[in-house]
């Protein structure tokens, strides 16, 4: 497989992965866009892009963990099994790993865009912007939950939610655009 | 830390935080560089320096096993960590106190060991020599090339490797007889630049305090290893290609040498095993992903937010087969607001649950309460707490706190009211009557938690007025009184606070809420005149009116609306009331001229406590003329 084919495949898988991970469509309690398939797409993207961006290899263990974790959650929801209370402290490693994963993954994807796109192409800057916005929003949201009273929190939550949603939509769109431009470049 | 229990709580909580921290550091070992790995230890330092808050935990709720141990020692005092270091406040007389004294002696012994090592080193350095010219030139050259400052340098015979020592006037100590490698000098000068001896001293201080916790001792070793790895990273950032390999060789050459362990010092050599890890890290130097600055800071912020503040414990183990554990869990959950203290007491009454009562009981009541409830649990008697009346409270009616007021010492006092299912002592219920339990209660802060103290026994009260949450005219109110001539003016104020526990379907959730605020209050006031003269004197008055407003502590009196019109009466949300009434001959001696109430509720956010007014300011109107302005002061019972 040529370099551009690999790049196209990798970016394509990443784009579909984000579509599945960011957006849920639930029908009768059944999420027809399961997150664990999105994480499998990420694994495939990493396999395709690891030669271009060697640092992506470091994300493989995280991606596998999230495949398993989101898979368990999906099965739990499908069979309507009773919820289990897990302390937020125990979920902390998962939350931090996910925060890091998306940050590094998008940084590496932006690096691919910078390398294989014309200088004036906007994909790199936009990906980096989305990456930064999402990281900051998630961090601020987490800190708000810990420290601020609910009355202030409820208003800010809405703003943060819409910002995160906007960044998620934008990220997915940019990746599909990047995929298209790689196809044209090929 | 003033007791053994406080120390156990502090050191075990920090251990829980350290476990989480080690897991996170391992997760990011190959992703975030040594600089981040060392910075993460700052979070553990914060946890160790921040007194563990009562009722909060990180991984395991250590307060419960500590309370169980205390229970075995018949110690029912509240455990609170005031300082992150131990303080002996009294001569020991019990076993836990002697153990605490032994622990403090251990702290002093460990500190003495470090001080002795430093004194020995200082003595050695006094007789040391200045470096030879070649060494001095090399140091100056390295400093110049890499833009670093230097410090006083000495050489000592028999030293295995170089190290930096001292906080305010650091000294670079070199082995005598050899010219040190440039990279070794670079390593030590970078320690100097970053004041790493300060971190080393901090670790030593924390080691002294937690000398008997082997896990934290191990974490201290790991922290110092990360300090060296961070310095290695800084060295490698300034070197290139072959020089980096030479640096690794220099490290490897030290592997079999000894190394000094002195507080407030840092050295390139930190043990053969660590050197092999550092060489592995050197080989990984270029493999850390670049551009991870923002996310590394975000990860640290989130970690700090969770590990330093911990999680609030709010689950009582109601497993009476292990009462020691159940009561320990109750004591480990403090009420954090006055409203929560009243509410938890109310839930104890509604459920007749001794564990709920333990949660909000004062330290003085804990031992007796524990014995009473334990005895009933052992005999399998339910309910396990005697709440004061031989009847069952009506859960679906909830409870209210009447006439809540803040006292001068920052506590709160009010009247607890709940409805009974039937009269006590097996008496038959009468139609049209409501059977209530009333009790004056006080909530105050004690050792960082809110506790409830009954001011009297629970009393039976029979009322015909069926209202519980709004203006029950038969339940005591606060009377504000003032007299002008023969006219006695009175404002009768009644406030009600409660936490809504009853759902629309009539289900009462009695699970304790240790952090709750009141969700509703209602405030009702009546304005009344009493004429103290004869009927003949009364009959000269054909109309009375009053306009009155409450004045709360620290507030200024408001302007009063007039009350001299024929049909003008009303009130506003601040509690101001006005009104008047025409009088017929033969009226009296008392007449109501205005009355009304207002309430607020916020089940999501809670509402602040609205205490009682300090006094009322009132304009009196006699026969539509302003007769005077009075200040009405509160009195016990009716106005005299």
C-alpha cells in the first residue's frame, strides 16, 4: 500500500471513529453508533499511520482499553443491566487516559495534515484548535464539578456543553475534509 | 495532628492518594516526560501538607477503620486533623496516647538522624580543599557554555561521586584527586539552577513525619529518583548525539560506586538499580511525543483536584451484625451545614434510627448514645433508638423547624416539629386533632462538623390547626412587643424551615443528606394591638392601623408604608406588613390589624437560613393619625 493510501485509510478511519465516539444515536435503549466500534476504528487508524507518526504507537494500549471499556458499557446498556456505582476516583485513570488520548491523537493527525497538505491549508490549525478547545473544556468542566456551587455550575455547564459539541462536530468535519483532500492529492 | 487517630487518618489518606498517583504515573510513563513525572509528586506533597478533612477520603474511606479502632478503645471523640505535623498537647495516659508519643519520638529520632548526618558532613566540608586549577577551569567552562551559575566548590577525599549540598549557600562537593567529567558537572549545575536541594529537604521533612509508613517511605525514594531523572532530561536537552551516549556511559561507570545519602543534597548517583532505569530513560529521550504541554498541565490539575480534596463519604453501613462498623461509618460522616444537622436529627426521629442520631450527636453524647444503641442492637430490639415518645412519627408528613434563629455564638436554635401517627401511650386519637411532637433543638459547630443538641425532652402537643408547614397558630411564635401610652403593639412572627423529603407520590426518603441546605421556608407575621385601658378609653378609638417591618441583625430599618387609609393593607417579601381596621364600640382588648406570609423554595440549590428579626420597627396609627413610632422587641411568650 502506498503512503497516500495508508494516510487516506488512517485519516478515514480516524474520522469515522470520531463520528462513532462523539455521537450517539439511541433507539429503544440501544446505541446504534456504539463507541467501541469507534475505538476499533482508532486502532485501525493508528496501525495505518504509525510509520508516519511513530508516537501513535504509544496510544495503542489506551485504545485497546477503551475498546474493552466501551464494549462492556454498551453490552450493559443493551441488556439493561442494573447500574453499578463506581467511585469517581476509580474512574480517574480512565478519564485522564481518554483526555490524553484525544489530545495526542489529534496532535498527530494535525501533524499529518501539516506534512501532506499545502502550507495554506487550514486543516492543521483547525485540528489543533479543536483539540485545544476540547481539552480545556473537559478540564474546566471537571474542575467545576469539584469546586463550584451548582447554581453557578448549571449556567456554565450549558456553555461548556455547547462548546464541546461544537468542537466535536468541527473535528469530525475537518477530518472528513482532510480525508477528501488526501484523496484528491493522491 | 493532635492524636494517634489524626496521624493514622492523615498518613493512610495520603497513602490512598499515592496509590492512585502511582497508577497514573505508570499509565503515562512512556508518554509524558520525566519533568511531568516529577511534577506529579507535587500533588502528593499537597496531600501530605493539607490536613485531611473530616469525612473525606481518596481511595479507601480510612476514617471508618480508624473509628472502629477508636471504638475498641472506647474513644468516641471526633477525629480531626488540624495540622499536617504532630503536636503533643498533654502527658499521655491511655494506650493510644502513649503510642502517639512513641510515634512523635520516632519523628524526632528520624529528624535527629538527618541533622546528625548534616553536622557530620559540615565537619567534613570544613576540612575540605578548594578544587585544583584544572577542575575550577572546567567548572567555569561548563557554566559558561551552558549559561549556568556556579557556587562554592570543594573536594573531599574518598568521596565516590559528586553531589550538591545546601539550601541557602549550596556547595558543590567533588571527589578529590580526579577531574570531573563535564557532563557530571553539567548535571550538578542544573541541580543548582533548579534549587533541587530544596525538594530534597522537603522530602526529608515529610519522611520524618511519616517515618512509620513504609509505603510513603518508598514513594519518597521514587520521588527522589524522578528528581534525578528530571535532571537527566535537562542535561540531555543540552547535549546532542555522541554527548548523550557519553552521558549514559558516565552514569554506567558510577553504577558500582557508593553514593551519599544526606538531606538537602542531590547527586548524580542514586543507586545502581536507579542508574539502569535512568539509562533506559535516556534511550527513550527522543521518543516522548512533543507538544504535550497543555494536556500534561490539564492532567495534573484534574489529578490535584481529586486527590487533594478527596471524595465525600455519605454512606452509612446499616449492617447491624457488625455494629462497630455501622457506628464507625455513622461517625465518619459529618454534617457540614446547620440545616443538615437538623435534617439528620429529623431523619433519626422519623426512622427512630440510632445510627442517624450518632451522625449528628455532639461528642459529649456519643458514648452514651453508642452504649444505648449497641445494647438494643445486641438484643435485636427495634427501633434501636428511643426518641422520646411512645409513638411512631408520621414519615409522610415530614418535619419542620419553627422559629429558627442564629445565636450570638454562631449556632442555631429552633423548634423541631413532626406529626405522630397516633397519640402516645396507646391513647385513642380524637377526631379533628393533630398529634405533634415538639422539641427545642440547637445546632452548633463542633470540631469542624455540625451537631444537634436537644435543649429539652420531646413533648407531645395536640393541635386543632392542621397546618404543619405554614402558620400554625397554635405552635409557639415569637412575639415582638412595644407599648405607647395605653396601646401595646405586637408583631407575632412565625418562621418554618424544612428539607422536602416527601415526593409527590407521598414517599418519604429518609436517607441522610449530610451536606443539605433547607429547601423551603415560610414566614408568617400578624400585627396586633392590645389596649391596656378601660372600655370607655377604648371606645374613643374608632380605627387602629399599624405598619411594621422586621429589622435583621446588621441591617438598617426600612421606610414604612402608610397604614392610615381605609382599605389599604398588604405586605411584601421583606416581611413588611401594614393594615388597619375600623373598630366598633365595645371592641377589645385586642384586635388584629394585619397578617400574612410568604415562602420560598428551591429543591435543587437549597435556600439560606432566614433567621428571626432582631426587632420590628412600627408606625402606629390611631384614628388615621400617626400616633408614634415604636421599636418592638422580642419577648418569651405573649406580650405582658
